[in-house]
């Protein structure tokens, strides 16, 4: 009597890590920083608006920084085709983890589960007091700005209020960075999209992934320091290149 055969074991889907930078959100109307038309290239002094020491020590810089956030209206931006492509990949059953340098929350707005998105540089959706560390919705701080306050202070202690983002001169959350490193070491495919790969330690994740055997794909308008390690470099616009690349991973 022939023993019944065991059902086939489904092939394990490779873990895909996606490191996203400002270039993934430009189609949503949020300008990037270091690209050909980036904010820093058009106005080098703009970097002071997101540098901690300048922000804390110069009231005029704080006022300009708040006005910049009011004008950007990142909270009102919506996800684009690239963000949606990432969500579609995750919903197809492929294990996906997003490590983002962005603070706009557009991956979550596109439907990515919150637990699968690591925000290395914090979130623009929150405001935090630099004194008592109280947190609140950014929408409330912006409403106070619209009502006439130029430099809104913490309602709890009167301390300087700042966006819940990591400014230049601040350290990344070591817990979040540790999780990102673990993902970079464990993934089989690492896609760096819309990032110049110049800001450490986030940029170094590409090298960590490649060093642990992952297939490294870089999608960016300009050269990056890690192009030499990449298995594939794509210079096409993110909005068309990323959906095509991610569809191939679902096949």
C-alpha cells in the first residue's frame, strides 16, 4: 500500500526591505532636499530650519521653520503610485518592511500597516516639547499658527515646541535604528528608492544589506555612494520605475 504523499511545502517568499527617501514623495507635491531641484540646492540656508542648534537658539529660525511647515502642508499630501505599489506588494503576500527617511506618513496613508513601517527620522504628524517631552498632534500646532502664533509653545510647560522629526544634530532613536539594522541583515532584497544615500546612519543600511548577501537595487535620479555595490541601478522616475520593479517581485 502506497503511503499518501505529503502536500508540497510552499516556497518561502523572500523578505523585501524598502528604504525610501524624499524622492518617493515628490510626485505627492513634497519637495526633496538634495536632488537636482532640491530645497537645499535652491536655498542652502533652508537647512538651518531643520538643524537643532539653530532652531533652539534662534527665534527667527524657529518662526521661519514653522512657516515652512505651514506652507509645505505635508499633512495634507496624499500617497502616489510608488507608495501604492509598495502596499500592493505587501498585500500580495510578499513579506515587506519599509524603512523610511521621510516624515510624511505617506506609506501608512497608502495602506501599509503601521507595524511594518519604521520612521527613522520621526513623523511630521506630531509635535513634541523639547523640555517636558509632551507630544501632541501637529495639526493642533499648525492651527495655532494659523490663528496668529508665530512660535507656538508647549501648552503644558511653555517649553519650545518642535516637530516630532529628527533634526540635523539630533540622534536617531536607537531602538528604531536597531530594528532597521536587523531588517537590513535579514532581507533577501533591499530596494533603496528616492534617496541620495548620503545621510548616515540610514545610508549605511544599503551597505549592510549588500554585505549580508541581499540583492541591492537603487532607484534614484542621481548617482549615490553605493551604486558600485548595487546589483541594479535605475535612473528612471520613481513613479514609473518602482511599480514595475515591485510587480516583478510578485511574479
